[in-house]
């Protein structure tokens, strides 16, 4: 992540899906959709100025540039190194990551901003630093770990404080014959809304089942064990409380399983649903999910056969 002390930088950050059922707030997978951003920073001008040109999935984002998560990430990185944000900061950002669909658009923006600051100002932040900054800002590390490091990642806050050494990011193995299938409706679910649906506590028996399911997810992804994956994708921690936020959720999940998926679950906090399926069943699963949602009048975008991709990179 360290870079030359120029005032320009150009980076690319992938989308990410998180949770995959039982891996709540700790499992993420980098997905082949991208946010690309550049910055030119200087001390020109008499007053502070932040500008942003947006295109693609963020073209219509009605948000002042200084409040955009891209600039938030930039500011957090500067603060991490005790650096004052330059007087003038001009961004150009393009994204193919849909907003509010459960593909980590917020994490991608935060990470891109942190990387742009590190690269353009020579802050020398490591990947772990960038991931920790994003995790701290979001309140959970799952998307951050996947988007920074790529592939499937187990991301855990295992220490106190906010620095990189409070977090651990470890790669997870995913069998090559396993594919992800996304059905993304034209419906936005705010992360805050999904979080508000969660209970303050869980019964002991539910917690015990959740531990077993989380272990089954890791084992199932690495071996392709269908029984383990089906068990893990049938979450008991967050899905029972969030499913009502998804019109037609149960019918879409049932359709995916009948078409050959091991199971299906919200992608992140939604509104997208992700199915985990054998790669030779992926097309059927995607079509079935699209049909199920179509029956209640919900148009969806389907991504079939998605595989884990690499993490964030500098394009300098």
C-alpha cells in the first residue's frame, strides 16, 4: 500500500459479498464488480475544496463530495498518519458495484479512499491498515477483508483498539467447483435498516447452533460437502430477523435449492440474495431465482457462476 509521495493516485477495489449465511460479520468473498477511483490533491486555492465526478453505478448518488465514503476513507487515512487533508481534493470515481444490493459498495468506497490517500500522499499504509480503517468505520470487518485481500477471507477483530493489530485476516479455501449466483432486485435495503432488525440477544441453543453452522461453512466451502453447506447457509443468527425485509425471500430461496443450489441467503444485508451452488447448476439456479422474483413483479439482475477475484490494487 505504500507509494511515492506524489499528489495523484489511481486505484481499483472489488465488490464483496459477506456472511454467506452462518459467517455473519466475519466471512467475505471478493466479487468481480469494481470501483475505480483517482484523486488529484493539492494545496492550491484560498479555501478548502472537495469535488467528485461520478459515473456508472454511482452516477446518480445525491451526496455532497465531502460526505462521500470515498472522501471519508481518504480523511481516515490522513488522520491515521497525523496528516492534514490537502486543501484541494478532486476525485473521479466510476463503479459497476450496485449500491444497496449487498455487494459491499460502502466498503469499496472506504478502501479506495484510504488507498488514494496513502498512495498520493506517501502515507505508507499497509493493506492491514487499510482493512482495519474500513472495518472500524463500518463496524464489521467482513467486506473490508475480502475487498482488500481478495478471494474468500475470514476477518475477525480479536484484539482491543482500532489499529491493524486488533484484526486478523485469513484466507479461506473455496473449492473450484463451487460458484456463487446473485439475484439483485431493483430494491435498496439500507444497512442501518437491516441492522435495526436484529435482536439484542440470542437464546443459548441458538448460539450453540450458530457456532456449529459457522464451522460447517468453512468446512463446506473447502471441501464442497453439500450437507455442510446446506446446514451453514440456513442461518439462525440474522436471517430469521431480516427475511421480512426481502419481498418474496422464501420463494426465491426455495427456487434456488430446487434448481440445485446448496442453499441461498442474503448477500450482506441485502437486497441481493446469493446462492451457493455447484458450478454446473449455476445457470439453472440463476434462472430459477429470477423467475421466482419475477412472479411477484420484482425485476432482478442475475450474476451467474461468480468466482472469487483478487483484491484492491493500485493502478499507478
